[in-house]
């Protein structure tokens, strides 16, 4: 059992649950927000759990969690609320714009509902996780515990972009869902049908792939154009982000964050943990497991067997709420501040903090990394070398595995690494198991024959059985005049133990489509780039001598 799940020696009997009631509140600016209320049929009062969702309360309540009745039967009043402009709530939905004030108002209102003892906990995944953090910034007195899952920290860098590139498939997919819900609320049948069709098959082969016709035609129904065209970071993005709103910390509220190795917002989740740990007085814990953005656990083992020590989101947060809302001494806060799931060894590891990217491995080779592969070595090569790879926009390197939508997870990328437009660098086969747990980074000397270009980097385990499983990855877009020497590429944190005989592999490419738009090479904005505009780009990867490209792995302690 994970140390962040409670030790319950005696489970109290389950309570009967009353039929749900629809309840409403008014925000400080007069907008009506609707919710469903579930409460035990017994003598209270009880703590209250608040879930605020952006995709309709009747369907969203069980997307990642047990039905609210499950919590009510265990002694909680549960409120599932449509945020502004969603479901049956009034107002216009603009992502994250009103969640700080509306969330605080909802906490204060919920604390007064029938059966509530005046203490509130919040839970939710993705958007609902960000809504918790934004409400926390207002310091509502009734809020005692939050459990944001798969949420992130900064809207610009965790939701809209990565490494300077637009998160094409992820942002487009969510925008289409948002637009479809807006069209449904307005009873715009034609728009709703067109948007549903686009959701089922993303229109990535449109004349303008990053701004397809369906989103141009129905731009009024969602935020997509704003996200695609608003420069950042900073500026208006700060007003949407917990990173900015919680710069002074989270006060005395106890925070359990749940992250996923295959969730695109993990880097922000780690940043949130660091900031909240430094700036708050409540208990702050982080757990990262093998989950994707939907909360689905993915396992790389060929047998597909689930690990026996993988708690559900419900078990984790119930233990947290029992401890910090009911005062049960169940050990939910035991263990280190950070608990990571080792994706290859399938076990949990406790850490006081995340080790930095400090152990270097240098790229080496004979200039044929796209043919028979280069090497990763501890020492920098004395002799300089040059690898050349060509990005063809007609056949971009596809998105396979890792955190990148739409194909996130521990996917075998052996076939991708065999492509002639992917440069591969391997260590020698490991003589003993190697545990990598912490942060990673890449410093690469690279140039191109175009004003703008992309670098996709994937760190993988090439296993003795022939599979190549992604462990970490990063993406960087270089705009005209923005070259750095060497160029930093931020890789995601990782936790994996490579077995003896395995090889650690770094793969480099000029694209990762459709996770990110194809770079046309001209410096034009994605929303203005047609399919026909993209040109081939030649990348020159330098190493050794005066230009030593290197991979930085987590410090070993």
C-alpha cells in the first residue's frame, strides 16, 4: 500500500444516501451556478466535498472518480457544480478567467449547505484541478484540503504551449469539446454536429492544420483563436494561472497533488509542488503514478499486469480528506514529500525532493546517427563530429508515446527510431540496473538551414526484448533570431530503473506531429501556415570538440 493511502483498521458502516438535489448559488457578480447535492441520510453534520467541472456535471462527475454517492455513503456531503457557462450554469465560459472568484464564492456557499459542518475539501482532475488551485488563491476560510490531479500550474506553458510550440492536438481536442458544449447550450444544431465530427477525427489535414475550418467557422463558441494568437508568457496569461495567483503560497490548506508520467501537464504539477511547499503552512504532498491525462494507468510490461500497489484516485483522496477534514489519524500524510512510481520496476520510491539534472552523458558519433546510431558516453569526445538529419514536412516524424497527445503512454517507438529522419544515440548495454529518478535536460549544439526549426528529444529505454519505451521527452521551437549555443531543451522528470542489458537512448528529430504543429521553417505563426507553405529543413547536430552536446541525467544519491 502506498504511504499516501490511509491505513484503515476498522471501516465504519456505510450510510444511506438521500436522492440528489439540484441547488443553486449566485456569484459576487450575480451569475447563477447550478450544482447537484448528495448527502448522507443520517445525523450529521459532515464535511463537504466540492467538485467544480467544466464539461457538464451530469457526465463529468464519474470521468476520473467514483460517483458522488460513494463519498456520501462514507460520511461526506458532496456538491458537483457546473462552472460559469457550462452545463446549466449561467454566464459565458472563458477558460480559467472566473475560477478564482467563483471558486471562493462556491466554497463559502457550500459550507452553509444542509448537512455541512462548515469545512470544505475540493477535488477534481484537469480543469477541475486548476479550478481548485485558483480558488485556493482567494484563501476562503472554509477550505481545509484540496486534491488537484493532472492539473498543471501555468496555463501558457502547461496547457497552450510547450518549449515555445503550440500544443496542437491537445489544445485542439479540448477546444473542440468546449465549442461543442457551447453550441449545445445555444441549440446551434449545425455547429454541434460539425464539432462532434471533428472531435471524433481531428481535422489535422485541413488547408491550415493549426486553424482548421471548423474552428474558424465556429470561433465564437470557444477560446481557441485567443490561445493560438496571444503571445506569452506573462501578460494576460498570468491572470489565468495558479502560478501567478498563488505566488504567496497556499496558506494553511493541506494539498495532495496527483501527477501522471503520461500527463502533458506534469511539469507544471512538479513546479506547483515546489512553490506550495515553500510558500504554505499546510501539509503538501506529491504523488506521480503511471497515469495519462484521463487518469488511466498505463503499464509498459508485455504481460499488461497492473502493479499490486497502485491506489485509485478515490482511495488516495478519501484518505487525505479523512485525515484533514475529519481528523482521523490514518497516516495519510506519512512518507516523503514526493512519491514516484518507477515505470519499469513497478514500485514506489519516496524522495525528499527531485534530484536535479546534473550527471552528464555526451553525444558521440561518426556522423551516421540517422543510419546506424551514435553513442552516449560519460566523457566528451575530443574529436568534433556532425550529424545531419532532414525534416520532410510531407512525412513528419509522428507522435508516439510519452506524454504527448494524442498517443500518450508507454508505446514502443522502435519503428520510429529506425526512420532516416531520426538521430539515435545509445549507451553501451548496462552491466547492472540503473535507476533514474528526478529531472533531466539536454544541451545541444544545433543549427538549421531555415530561420525557424524544431527539436524533438525523447529519452527511452531500449530493452533486451527489443522494445523501446519512452521515459522522458522535450520539445523546443527556435524562432528567427532565437538560437542559443548550446540550445537548452527541457526534458520532463522521470522515474525508471533500467534492467541490466538495457540501453539508454536519446532520439532527436525535427518534428513530433500532431502533438505540435509542423514548423514551416519561415517563422510564420501556426494559425497562418498552410500545408503547402512548409519547407524541408536540414538540421546540423554538433558534438565533441568545442561544441559538446550533452544529456543531463538526475543526480544519483
